[in-house]
């Protein structure tokens, strides 16, 4: 299978590779074309994580990266040892992701919006999705109509992620009627979730 990911920015090449790897049949391999150094590094790490043999070559002015999955025999041995398969069925993790802004990090707001969009896209395409996602302050805009991340957040909800947006924040910004995914919550519930869950990641 070949994928042309030239011109695609992080995390798209890795997500495309993950989706393709899950569809490969016996004796099949994946070739992905990229022209970005970040993508080359990310795909190299992906190959290591998935136990794939990696072949790299320059091709038509870009980098050709071929990922060859481990053999059936190696997979059987890993299964006997209790090692999960790289194409295991998607599940729900134990992480709570709290997003308090429609940008990510400090500095350029334009870059911050690109980063938060990419992060949510990546979360939506992981094998294990977050248990809960909390949106508050300007993060409330991400769950409302017009958000470029709305489809990805809806995908997360369909796969089992609980999506909650702060009602006080929706009212403050006057966007409650635009809520497009998940439910409305309050600060007490947010505090309860953060205090009771073992892994909370704040963005």
C-alpha cells in the first residue's frame, strides 16, 4: 500500500500511517511519501514503536519510508508473551484532557490555533481515546458551531469519550446555543473529575 503524504503537516502523516497499518493484510507493507523532516522523524519513531522494519530512500524529490510489519510468527510469539498487537481494537483510556483555551501554548495565537487543532485531531485518531475531555474558558469555543475541531470531537464522543463544556463559560461568551457536541457541566463537576481521576492533562 502506498500513501502520498507530501505537503501534509504534523500529525497527519503519522495518523495516515496508523490507519493504513491497521488495514494491511499478511505479507503486505506500507510505503509513505513525505517531504517534511518532522514527518520523517515521527514516522521513524512510529516504526520503532510498532516493531516494523523501516526502509528509507530518496524518491522523486521526497523521502520514501517503507514500513514492513513484523511477521506472523513474531506476532504469535508476542501474543504468547502478552504483548498487545499494534492493530489492537480501539479502546478508552483513563486520561482526562482539560482544555482551557482555543489556542495551545503562549506566543502566536495563529500558531496556537493550528497546534490545538492538530492535537485534537491526533487524539481522535489514537487507538485509545481519552476517558473525558473538559472544555472551559475560551476552550468552550472548540465544542461549538464554527469550530474546526468539531468533527474530531464528535468522533471522540462516538468512540466513548465523555465531552463536557463549562456552562458558565458558554454563557459568558454568549455561545451556549451554539454548542455542537457533548454536554454542559459546572465547576463542581469539573473539580470532582479532576480530583478523582489518576491522569489529568491540562492544555
